[in-house]
C-alpha cells in the first residue's frame, strides 16, 4: 500500500489519507486503470469513456484525517484599487 495525503472538498473540506496506484504496474503503467473509449453503433461517433480500475490499488480505500476549517465571513476582505485608473496598481505607461 502506497499512501499519500490529499485534500478532499466533498462533503466538506478535509485532509484524507488515500492509497495510490503502484508506479511499476505493468497493466496500467502507474495510472490506476484503463480507459476504454466507445462510439455509437449507428453513427460511429464518440459516445463516451468507460474506466476500468486496475487491481494494483483500491480507489475506495481512504481515511479521514483532519477537517479544514472554513474562513469566517468577517475575515474576507474587499479588494480596493489604490489608483482607479490603473487596475491592480499597475500601469502600462513608461516611468518618464
């Protein structure tokens, strides 16, 4: 098992510990699975992609480590430009 820390955003922001694919896997080349593109039988056009996970890892194996707190609403600051004619305080004019 090869573990790494990731940031999850659903159902709320948190740090999770998750398994990663084996980098030297001959079946998936370390990607974790194989994509199978398929087309429509009548028109022959692209219709979607199926994902087949590899046996070298389990994508459902993850552990919750720590919730990431939300920033309080009062802490958000509104951006104020120092010069209304120059966005972000920068100008295209030469300095002379």
